[in-house]
């Protein structure tokens, strides 16, 4: 099976179904200061996994090999994103 085709199929299915909730729209000024911080605790890891499972069409993983996880925080809105490399 072509992994790229499988991922594209999952993306199309997710886009057609919607993400299950209405998206939010903010101006940059609404966010306040932004911080991209490495996930350093078990609580942050749980927060990261929950966010990816809820928002990403492929879920939270599994990630393969060495990995870095980050949470993106807004001074006014709290956690607004998650990154992995």
C-alpha cells in the first residue's frame, strides 16, 4: 500500500466529514505573546497527545525514531498548537 495515498485518503475523509467542531478565528493581537516550548513533563505530554488526537486527522502518532514535541501557547488563550519533529 502506498503510504502517501493512504494519508491523502485520510485527509480527504477528514476534510469531507469536518473536524467535528466549529473552528475559531482570531486576530494576531488576540493571542498576546506566543511561546513554543518543549514538552517537559508527563502532564504536558498528555496535553500534547490529547490535542493531536482531537485536532489532527491522523491522530497523535505513533512517531518513529528520535522525536521532539512542542506545545504552542498563547498568553491569552493557553495552548493553541502542538508540533513534533
